[in-house]
C-alpha cells in the first residue's frame, strides 16, 4: 500500500520518512529487533538508493530463504541511471520467483531508456 501511495505523488508533493534508527536485526517470521527492542511486522516497505540497496537485500534474502516466513516486502530502488541499479537481476529474479512475498519498483532520476517501464524523475 505504501508503494501505491508513493506512486500517486505528484511533482512538488513531499513525503517524510526515516529508516530504522540504531541496530536492526531480522529474526524470523516478521520478528525483528531495533536496538534490542522486539518488534513485529507482516510487511516491510523498503526504499533504497544506490549502495543503500545492501541492507534491504540482506533482509529480503533472509526472508526469502525461509519458505515458512510469510512476511511480505515491497522495495522502491532509485538511482541516477539504469546501469547504477546494483543487483537488478537478482531483484527481478526474486520478484518473479516470489510474487506474493517480494515486489520491486525502480526509479531513475537522470537518464533512462525509451522503453523504460518504471518511474522517472
């Protein structure tokens, strides 16, 4: 649902967000710790830019590694140009292999191919 909300933003709209502050540790089954405090979520909405994809991929890989984990994830990954989308083939593979658990949407800010099917700007 967050992804849908972000995709409906118009030029000039703003959104406030922040990442987890402190140490984040995914346990299993939607359970995780932030600075040692136990938390639970059925869905993770992640936004990454550039090399910030690494922690998102670590969380996603851990969830997808366990078929019994029903946690759902959506990822928005933004970069300047298509060649900057690190690990795109892996992300696309996950989205295809786990359509009920993982979705990805890309945003390119500086340049994009004519047939680009994702967001720009």
